[in-house]
């Protein structure tokens, strides 16, 4: 049996000091100050929780999305734009620290942060192995409108073979597109890790979405989100039936963890009529053979691509956010 302990962090989001807040009139656009008083402070919250996960003896743990808190600077596309510099500096810092923690505790870590590559910045989930080396990276493929201002879309959907099994990654908004979960399932993902800062189109649909994706894809789903009191968005572990196995609840700075068995079959009983009629009790094996790809062609037809807002409109929107006309 391939029994492993998986975990998901639920970190607190620290208030942004006014001098570090690009929406504040007191904002100074000082990269060194922002790194020291916001980016590194926020990063340390998650790094401390990774230490806790290691002490718990987890085999693999995922962070939430954007653990360095660089994303608030995406919407400032003015001449004082610091996002590219902050993304580069924070990625170097958190990558080195996460590598050390993974090696220290002999633990896989899925860490999500903004990371430059090839002249572009991607919302990236980096997989560190038990020795601290990078064994895979997934770049978020579905971006909400604000991220498109300065973040590039990933162009591939991959699964990664780790020592205990095959895993995939979806980051935040990716989960709103069932096609992506379907591709990961067809590629054999046994666990999908989901760093996120959101929980669906609106709170009450979030849990239903995650449970449906896990059941439809027949994989375990490990979601890590920031702490929110008395609202949807709890970090946790969901099994391949869509049942919640672990839940961080409404608690701040905790790690939700559960032992799972990747060899435990997703089967209907021998006496179940569908088992008898199909001759295959294992739904992971049966469902792919019951698909009818020829009927799904509309899913692959070209549609109009989402447009990136013009620089002029970006400035207008940014001012509306600062003035409180638009809200997150």
C-alpha cells in the first residue's frame, strides 16, 4: 500500500503597512522597504508553517497561492511599478528557504509564488523533493483579469511522477475550468494540489466545486488557502469520492493533514448492478473507457480570447480601486 501523509497550509494574511500599500496615499514605492516590511514578513508566515508540517512528519505539503504577497502590486502599472522587481527578489528568497526546509525534513513541498522566467513572470507552483531539489514546476494556465496585466499564462498541463505516485497542480482560478481537471485525470494524476487565494465564483459554491472536481477526476484534492474567519475557503484534503477527509476550519496558521492510501481502489461493490453489467468495479478504469470524445469537439473549438485591458483603462481601474469604487 502506498500510504502517505499529505498536508495543506492555511496561513494568515498580514495587513499591508501603508507605506507598502500601493492603494494608500502614504505609499512610497520603495522596493527595499516593501521587501523588508511586507514581502519577507508575509513569506515568514508560510515558511514557519512549512517547518510545522515537517515536524508533523508529512510526506508532502502544499502552500497557499502567492506566499510572498507580491500579487497586490500587479495592478500598479504606473511608472512606479515595482511588481517585476518584487517578484524576482521574493522568488529567489522563498525558493532558497523552501528548498532548505524540504531537505531538512525530508519532505516534498509544493510552493506557489510569482516567479520570473524567460523575461516573463508566471504564477508558479514549484515542487521541491525530499533533498530540496526542484523536480517540477507548473505555471498557472488560467488567469483572472487582474493577473493578466503583468503575469503570463502557462502553456502546458503536466503531471509529475514523485516517489509515491503521480501528481498534478491547479492554481486558484484554474479550478473554475473543469477541462483542466479532466486533462490531469486522463494523464493519471492521483493527487492534485491546489494552492489558491479564492474559493469559487462565490463562497458557497467553492466547496461544491472542489468536491465535484475530485470525484469527477477520481483523484485526491489537497487545497491550501489563506485563513478567512467564518467564511468559505478552508484548506483541506478531499478524497476521490468528493468526501472531505481533513479540514482546517476557521483557524489561523494551521496545517490540515491526512494519511491517504493511493492504492485504495475507487470501486463499486461486486453486488452493484453497474459492476455486474460492466464487469469492471474500478471506476478509475471504467470511466475513461466510457467517455465519448467525438461528442466533445465544441470544447476544443476556438473562441474569442479574453482581452488584456488597455494601459489607459488599467490606470482608470487602479484609481477606482484606490477610491473605493471597485472592491476585491
